[in-house]
C-alpha cells in the first residue's frame, strides 16, 4: 500500500460543512498544512470531495 501527501492549498472559509468535515478528518486545518496518508479507498473518497481545495502527490513507500 502506497502513501500520498495531501496539502491544503485553498481556504475552507467558503466551503460547505461536509467539505470542512472532510478536511478536518484528513488533518488539514490551515492553508499550507499537509498530511501523509495511506492510499486507500476511504482517503481517496475524502480527497474527491475536496479536490478543488487540495493538492495530492505520491510519496516514496519508505516514509
């Protein structure tokens, strides 16, 4: 299972409540925050809901 780096690049101010909840569940609070998560279906679903607010990149497996 690979890892992905998720970074919040846009503000959550005008986001709807379920988008804010998804960002919070991923551990993203402020612009510039990032988190490294396992690349699985549940995380991909959360990313899909807030894809316009985040950037996603693959990371090496050794992290």
